[in-house]
C-alpha cells in the first residue's frame, strides 16, 4: 500500500505517492494522467521505492493560482517532493510528459539523478513539437467553446479522422480530455504544456553520464518512435527498447514495459 503525503507549493496542495523501499525511483505520469497511470506502467515488487507526484491539476492535486503552467514548474515541484521525501539521489523517469520532466531533472540536477528512464517521450528538445498539436487543438476548442460543444467540433475534425486511421489509442486519450469533470479549467494546463518544452538542449543531453533507458513504440502519433530514437542517440550510452504498441495489444504492451523497466533497474 502506497504511503500518501501532501506537498504545499505556492497555494497548490499536491498529492505524493510513496510505495516500496530501497532503490528510489521518481516516476512521473503523462499529461492528464496520475497515480493510476503510473501504477499500471511501473513494476511492483521488492527492492524498489517508487515516488510519484501528481502534477498541478492532475489526480488529487490542486491547480493553484500560478500561471502559466510549465514543465519547469512541474519539475521544480518534483524536486520539492524529493526533498520532502528525504531523497538526495534517485532514478528519474516517466511517461510522455513525465519523461520530459525526468529529462529536465537529469540535466538540471545531475548531482541528484543517478539514472534516467524515458518512456514514450513526446518531447525531444524543442517547445511545442508538432506531434502535440492535437492536444493544443483540443485545449483551444475547450477554452473557446466549452467541453460539450468542443467535443462535437473535434469529432468532425480532420485531426480526429487522421488519428482514427493512424493512432486510435491517441484519439481515445484526446476524447478523454473532453470528458473530465474539470475539463474547462484543465484545458489551460493542456494548452500551456503542449506549447512548452523541457528547457534542455542536445548539448545538455550529450553531457549526461548516467545509465539511461529510452522506451518507445509504434502506432503512436503523439509519442512518435522517432522521438525515442532521437533521445536515445543523443544521450551517451543510452539503451533503446521498442515494445509492442499499446494501440494493438495493451496487455502485451504493459507486460513488455514492466519487463524492460525491471531489467534496467535491477542491472
């Protein structure tokens, strides 16, 4: 059973999950995700202590009043959670947005990050990557029209039709943004984060000297396999692993994902 803690940042109360013991791994969720997403992806078992901070507006964490939302803000919150948990050094990892946060932590806090685990990265180095345009489109529709009308407009869009053909799992996730009970306020999180970047460069990546695993899969327009390949090539000595697409076989996808993470962390 995970240990629960709260973290006060500015006027935002954030939820922290702390599960297991021994090797500390801070593992972050994707945009719109939370503890449940991480629990599905991260292996359970002895020898690992997994800490997850639900970012502002995600899960049980409040939005707070500070704007704009950014990957730097979320990464700084994670450092504060590590401090509160008494972690001087840890493995940093995450899925999608969580991978971008982990990358920033590794580059900006090299004295604290002992290893790097990047799962289905959506960002490489630039802000507002083209693969995140569907999220930006959803955010703008919700902000302009409200969730219900926005959903109807998006369902008839060229973007929705393309994703239905090329990446149906991505499309399902996008529709999930309209269905959130907090869809209207959360749209600003979507807009700000989709327009942002991790704030690190290829030179920063080349300076990393820690064990790194980058995991990607095909049939994923928001998390292109090329992004995972590019990051793995940019980080010296990084290992790259391609797993089964979640869109084609989710059971196999998560089994392979957990196996790759387990091997990396226990090697």
